């Protein structure tokens, strides 16, 4: 016997092995009873798809929404097939309400995929990239709720993080993480990886001077996690169900969900026409510029791939799941990209297409990925991820491929009459509003502020977030009829404006539903700003027993708090006080609220005339990050302080006031 191994260790190992085999047999039995988790797709993805269709949050979808729900779940079915399913469902529906709950949807989805699920499960139980399921840890979640995450997605995220942060000295004690164990979930507990990944996705979101990197006590780690969560919210991640304690505990499904949002935002950041005007070449005959500018990043990627596939004279695809499992589309896409880059001296790669003739699909996928590696693009997917059609990871693979090689080549379509001078990216204010909406979980995700609000649904969801009741029976929901779709959307917008005027008491003079429906920037921004302002003020009214809080009350509180702590800063208004441009009133206020948190050697002192613009910007970055670090959910940007943007300055001070009052109320 090996003297380094205790007999008890051997017994424990044997017991663990027997237990593991027992778990596998139990899982197989559960599989055949159709009670296991859904194959390949995280259960939370199905929940996300369901929530996108269940706009009124009733917990049910209707029969006419089922086809759209399957499409959201990446399992498209023809209309006749959906009708057959619904007919069978109604026959066995004990409630006879012809409405489908999430649990019933999962059951239907599971039954449809049961054959594929059974085969794939037995194939993957010996693999590292299976589905991990576990009960909830809270009392509520332990009562029948089961969370799950995909091992293959964990492997992909770990590999991406290891590569992205490999040279970051602050993370060297954490990296490289082992993709084959649970180190990802323990490595996020000090907040460093999350903060760094946020800055990778959206540069300069967090002032790195604010991140705690040395002698990380539990308190300092919690500060980092609070900073990461508030910063993630500011870039559009939905974090309403996550807190620092969840991340400190390394709850897998929450860590995975947050990381995917952060990674996805970074991957999609440059996939828009204003960042690459060559994408205009994707327009087809008869289409207008606004047609392609209104596409989501996912749809734009699909157009980009199909453009290359048409140039290769091969079959196009309609999704990043079933249509890519044979690797043919990927081989041709890589070949087209390499052909486009031949004139680039840095990329002289000829793709070996012989892998197309490999009969084994998994081996063919591996050969394709070897070619992707030659373009430095072998990220996110394994060969098995390709053949199993993991839509999330394949979407990430293609997005990274686009970011590395966004060219359309010399054969791109030339569209006459398109003036690129009119292509303008979103303003900082528009981006702030869009991120705020997405952080609240509006569905579907808002990619473009105006065209994505033109059916009124996102605005109506925002009303509910600010405690304005919505009668969802009055709301038209997708799929809209081919004839009359515009009218249905206009009715929603008219209702949204009526709610704002009559229920929320917004100032909407000269604004009608048609202005929102047509995507008028001025009118849409006016409504959205008042929604955001109400959301910010709700925090204060909740703390103040429902009393309406006016701007002057916030201003008085700021100055009184600064005076009580013997601070020199005083402001006269949120609109025209140049002292705000130095960020000193904000930094002083943070020091008053949370003493000893400001590192004064990081702050550039002086009045608005003495400080240079780059010093003002450095102060603003520090102030915004510090506000988030102490716990204020701030959406304002550093430029808002430097330029004294009155709207965002108001929300910043209101958030600090709300955080302070909440802190003292505990």
C-alpha cells in the first residue's frame, strides 16, 4: 500500500466512486421518466425565453404565443406542428384554460426533445461538459426549485477569462483557472475577476484605482463585489436577483448568468453599423439603411455569415444551432475570411477544406476548429459544442470571429444612394438610458433605443417598474398580424403616452403615441427621461414614507450633509454650477456618507478654472466608481459630471442620497 495514502482515504474514495455510479444510474432512470433537466440548454435559458413572451408576467402564455416561444427557445417548429401540439395539450389540460405555464412548457419541450435528450445524455455522462443540477440554497429555492448550469459553458467561460486576463498582474493569484473543476466559482469571490471582465467588455467602466487588490479581507472583497454588481448594472446587465453574498458564496447559476451577460455585452459592443460602415454592404436590393441599422447584433451576425456563404456559393443558415452542426457553414465562412485577408501581410492563411469530407461530424468539427485556431479564433466552442448545436456558445464563437475579422471582402454588395455621413452612433445619454432599461430586465433586450421602443412594450414594462399599473389586457403583443401590425404597435404607444400623462402625471405636451411609434428621438427621450427620473425618486419616496421628493429637497440634503461634515463644497443647482465639473462635491459627499473610503491622493484638487480637462475627467471617473463601490446604483457617466449634464447629475446625487438614507434607516 502507498504509505502516503491513509486507509480511510481509500474507503472514502471507494464510497465516492460507488456514490457516483449510483448517481449516474439514478440520472439515467430519471432520464427515461422524463424528469431530468433539459439537454444542452440551461433551464434558465428556457425561463428567459418564456419571460420574453410572457410580457405581462402572468406566468402563462397563450396558444397563439407558443410558436414564438419555441422560436425564442431555439427550437423552431412549423405552424401546423404547433397546432398539433396545442390540440394534444388542450385534450389533456385538466384546467381547460388553454394557457401554458412555464412548467407545462418545459414538459412539452422535453417530450419533443426526449429522443435526442436520451441519446445525448448517455453520451455525455462520462464527459466533462454535461449539465450540472443542484437544489436552491435558500428556503424558497429548496422547495422544489432546481437550478442548473452547463459544464461546457463553464469550460468556455474559464478559457475565455484565462486568455483575456492572462497578463493582468492583479489576477495572477487566481489564474489560470482549471476549466475541469469548480475553481471559477471560488475565483469570483474577491470581485477582481468580475471587475476586470467588466472593463474588458466596456473599457473604463470601473476606475481601477478604486478596486481593492491588496490584503483582501472579507470586507474589501465585499466592496469589490458591490462595485462589480453596480458597474455591471450600469453597462446593461440585469442583476436585480444577485447580491454580493451570492457571489461570495459562489452560487454557480448566478455566477454563470452574470458572466454570460458581461461577456456577451463585450462581444456585441462593436457589432453595429456605426462601428463598421462596411456592414451597409449586407443590405439587399430594395432595403433601406434603417432596415440594417435596426437589426440586433444576433441578426446582424447572421446576415454577415450568410453574406460570406453566398459568396462561397453554398447554403445559408437561419440559426446558430441546428444549421451549424455539420460544420459546413463554418468551413466556408473561415475560407471566405481568410480569402478576404490575403492582401493583409499579417494574415496569409489558406484554410484546409479537406475536413469537409470527414464523415464523423465530431471529428469534422475538430478539424474545422483547427483551422479557426490558425485565425486565432478557436474560442468558446469545442467540437462537441458544434455538433450538439449549443446556440449560446456558437453565437459567442461567431461574434468573436467577427470581432477578429469583420471584413466583408472585395465582393461586398454596393448599395447606391447610401450616405455614410448620416450614420451616427448612439449618444452617451441614449446609451445610459438603454443600459438602465436592460438592467431592469425589460424584454426583449433593447439594442437600439428608438426602433426597439416603437411597439411600446418596453415602455409599458418600465411603467410597472416605477409603480404605474398597466392593464395588460389592453396591450397588443407579438407576434403581430402581417396586416395591421403597425396599427397594433401604435395602439400600444398611444396607451403608453396616456399612462404617462394621466397616471404618472408626466409632462408630455406635444407628445403622442405616433411620436414614439415613429422613433422620434426628441419625444422618446422626453418620455424615457421622466421614467428614469421617477425610478430614481421612488427610492427616496420609499424611504420617506411615500412623500414626493422634489429637486430642491435633494439639493438641500446635499449641501446640509456637506456642511455637517465641514466640507467646503456647496452647489447652487444641478444645472449650471461649474464646481460640479471638478467632481469635488461628489467626492466630498461620498467621504461624508462613507468616511475614510476616499483615497485623497487619487483626487486632483482645485477649482473649475485651475483644473485641466483631463484632471476633471480623472476625478469624475474616480467619483463614479467610488459611488458604486459604497453601494449606490449609479448610471451616470464621468462625462456627465465634467459636462454638468443636469439630468444625470440629478440622478447621481439622488442615488447617493437614497443610499445614505437607506444606510441610516437599517
